């Protein structure tokens, strides 16, 4: 297998992210299943996100592979989410009769992460840092606020 045949399988926040791009040959799709399931096993990942944003079309083989991958991940204890699919991919998956009961869907990668409880910190916390302002930290700790000059 050459480097160009290898698709990224990213372990992030105890979930496996697989961003698919371009044309996926049957051979690459089959190797992808092994690679993803090995990563789930080795990492103990809780979830699998399959990002289809970079895919324009899927054929019947890739539809079956994606369904089998989601079902296998579920058997291994990892729930699956497919995100970023365009209308043509959605129609193809439905037309092929792919069992979508084993996989959740989201419109975007950000929504997929949100559905897993992974998201941005609220604006107050990110604007002032994780600890908040000095007064907020003192209030949270029960200390009397100090006067500032």
C-alpha cells in the first residue's frame, strides 16, 4: 500500500475521525475498514465519525463498506456518526437500501462533535481564559474580592 492509498484515521478525544476525500477505490475502502477497526480496538474509542465532506459520489460497494464499518464499530462498542454528506451521497445511500439504523448522521463535522458532547467552551471562558477573570476565580473559591487600584 502506498502513502497515497492510505486514508487518515485520526484518534481525537477518545473518538476515531475518518475524513474521506476524493475517489475511494474498492481496495482502499476494504483496507480502511481494517485500519479503522484496529484503531478502535487499540484505542478503546467510544465513537467513530466518518466525515463524507470530501466525497462527491459513492458507488454500491462503498455504500456497503460504510454500512459494514458502522455496524462493526457498534459491535466493538463505538457508536458511529456520518457527517458532511451531500444530497447525491444521501440519495445513493437511501437508494442502495443501506441500514442507517446503526449510524447517526449530522450535517457538519462540528455538529457531529456536538452530538458527542464535544464542543467549544462558552464565550466567557474562552475570552478570558479557562480560569476566568481574577474576580470570578475569587468568587468561585469563596474568597472576598480584592480591590484593584
